[in-house]
C-alpha cells in the first residue's frame, strides 16, 4: 500500500473515532476523522483520500441509515474515484444491499473484527490507487490528443505550449503562465497539475485580484483562534490545504507589495506561521501562477519584487490569443456547443456553414472565454436547432465579423444608433439586414455572406421583418 494513502473515518461517536485512529496508526495507515456528514464533505473538498470508512447512522436518525446513505451518494459524487466502506451497528442484509447499490465498496458491522476491517481497507486503498492512476493516464492522453473539451490545441501556435507542457508538468518546477484575459490560463494550470506526480493531491486556486491586503495572511497562511476579533476558531490557509499538491495563484501581479516578502519566504524556505501563532509550519507545494500583466515592466516600475519574479518563473509558458489559433476555433466551438446543449436540454443543436464562417472571421478580443459565452448564448437564443451566423450577435460593433471573405464592403452600423433610446435587438437586426441588402444591391447570396447567414436563414428574416429585395 502506498505510503501516501489516506483514509477518512466518519462517525459521531468519539470513542469509535479514537479506537479506529489507534488501530490504523498501528498499521501505518494515515487517517483523518470527522464526526458528521457535513464535516466529511468539507474534508473531501480540501484533501484527496484513498478510502472513506463511514457510519450509516448519525444523531438525527440512529436506525434507518438514511443519513449515511445520503453521505455515501454525496461522497461518490464529490470524488468518483473514492472507495467508500460503510459500517453500522444496526446492520441488516437489506441495508447492506442498499448501500452496495448506492456505490459502497464493502460493508462492515459493528463491533468489527480488526483483521477483516484492516483487510477490507487495504484492498480498497489499493483499488482506489489503481483507479486514480488509470484516470490520470486517461486524462493525460486526452490532453495531449486534444480530446479534452477544455484543452483543445490543434493549431500550430499551440504546439510549443504542448511540448513545454509535456516536459515541465511532470517536474516540480514552479510555472508562470502568461497570456491575455480569457486565453485559458486556468485550464492550462489544471493540465500542469493533472500531468504532475501530484495529480492525486489537491489543486488549490486563489484569485489574487480578489484578495485584499487585510486578509492576505489569514487566507494564505491561516490563523489561530483569537488571533483577531473575528477569529472564532483555527483556520487552515491555502498553503496548508495545498500541502503535497499544487497551489494556483491567478492574477499574481495583483499581490500587495507589502505581502510579497511573505510569499517569497514560503517559496524559498517552505515555511510560514499562521496569524497569531509562533509555531513554524513546513509545506511541500508546487506553485503555478498566472497573469496577463508584464511582470518585468512591473518590476521596473517598482511594483513587483525581482527576486519574487525569479521564484515564480522557473518556467514560463505563454498562451497565444485565440486570434492566432485559427485551427482551434471550430473544434472549441463544437465542444462548447455540445456542453451548452446538454446543459440546457436542447438536443440536436448544430452550426450552419455560414455560422462556422462567422466564427472564423471574428477577431475574438475576449479569447476562449468570449467564445464559450457566445456559444452558450446562441444555444439559448437560437429559434431553431440550427445556429446561424446572426444568432451569435457578433456583427454588432465588430466590423471584422461583418466582412465577406472576398472583401465585400463593411456594413455601416451608425444608422442603427440614431438618437434617443437605444434600439432593440430586433430593430438592430432589421436595420443591419436592410443595410446589407442596400450595399449588396439586393443580391441575396452576397448579403447572406456579409451577415454570416445561409440563404434560407436570410429569407426567413426577410419574411419576419417584412423586407423586400
């Protein structure tokens, strides 16, 4: 069994938790204990476990097992690779069968036999480790083949990123991800973690842009009870939560200057103290950070420490903007289409050819994030299963999207604005179509190309708005 195997024990009886903790410790097994279903769910949200040993009855209902079965379902949903063994003093064949149907790996009655309990846990830990390794290899292969809907990289511009990912991810080197807003820096951070030796440990994310100077130390390093007015209990910081895994600091350029030396110390020594405590703690964390800012310019301006930058950018990976990744636009759009269609229960959604052309002509200033939002909106708003170019709403305010591939003139949107109240979407669409027809001298096919529509879609809109060619 792996030395890193961890077992979660959940029971509302303190003597049971103490006895199991001593038993597992004597066998060299690491464990954590919780006295309620709520605490158990919080625990699996912060730490990866190989196996959970849970009671089926708690204080609210001591006989039916319903609380334990509900916890079993929630644990399996939170971590599909987690093996869950259930136990109860009110055991019955019916309850055991129900638990197994809900996904329990095994069933133990209280009072337990030490030999059987240890044998069951050891077997489930081994099975869990095997499943996680298989899942990790599948995830890595999907990433490198471009089959992950969040990480599609078929374009030439992304090949250097893939090569860097394959070389760097398996190491413990700190990684700094650079790129414009919306390019997918968070997705790449998850890929680095998924392909590392720390993949089974947690990836903890912190948005440094949303972290004020006053709470920085408490959030990052934790605090002890009584450290300040609102410190009602001890709290773990993000570094402790990420111990053994990876810590992703997004928008790293926004870290307050006064807090940069404290972050630097952790990166250099792996040590820190919780707020209000003099006890020094050590952690093993792989740091992944990201920013759209030019950190060297920030250093020259005196807003960012040079030595901290050197600690962050052991390896730099720059994500190209979506406008430089033309080959990735349609595969990404298809992936987002399938996801949004499933989410909103709109089966059979598809892009028209004109819609595909419109997606490729657009400049995507908001990058991948904008593409995802545009597709989701189109799925919601499209009147039919086929999404046409005008359903994206890209023409308004984006002249590049309203040009034809053969250099047809741009559609002038100034007339839509007018004076007084802003036009409705239908008014804007009608005016846009009218202008396109005027510019194209009534040529339906040319106007459809300008608008990113099929001929059929344009005819439907002409009928809708009472326009004549």
